[in-house]
């Protein structure tokens, strides 16, 4: 496996927490041996507490437009959705491996903002993935996702991974 795979994480919202940034940087450094990885950070829409459903939909739509503008037609899109499929790390690794075997050299993971993803983004998605039925801060999900991608490549390569 070569570094011809390009993995993007398209995430809505700014990552502020230093400890999360440090963890992500560490896994990105480790991942550089397996794939070219980038994080595309998009601004989130202001979303006051008590918005109507229509206002929430408008926030998702605007964030969705920004997300879709960063996805090329030849990109395989995996959206992180609470209602997506929950799979093991081994099955996740197999999914990445199968995409590469079938010539998918561009993979984008999409993490929505605090209100979730627009229906347009979910329709563009090739696969909906869920890490849990629980809700997590989307900033924390970036770290979890980068770690799982790294773990996946270690599994694909048959390399030990315990930490």
C-alpha cells in the first residue's frame, strides 16, 4: 500500500482545545506513513439555543453547501451520522482496504456541525458511519476518527496496535 490514498476529514467548526489538536497532530504524523491526510475545517453557522426547525434546517443547509463545495465528484464520502452503521475497527479497516483495492484513492470523512448534516450531504454520502448511539462533541470526534483511521491502516498492514 502506498501513499497514493488521499484522506480528507471535512469538519464544521473550529477546533479550539489544545489537547485535541495535539492528539490529532500525533495521529496525523503517524498516518503519514500510510496515506496523505488533510483536515478541512469549515466555519459553522451561528446557532442560538432556541431556533425553530426551519432555522435549524437553514443552518444545516448553509453548512452543507460549504461541505459539498470541498468534495470532488471522484471522492468516496463517508459521513459520520448517529443513525449510520456501527462497525468494529477490523470491519472499518476492511472497508478502507476494499475502497483502495477498488481504486478509490480519495476518501472524505464528513463531520457536521452541532445540528448535524444537511439532507444534501447525507444524499451525497456513499456510506453512513456511526461510532455510537451517544452524542459526542464534533471536535472530539475528529480525534477519535483520526485514531481509528490510523488503527485501520495498522490492521490492514498486519501491524500490531494496542495503544
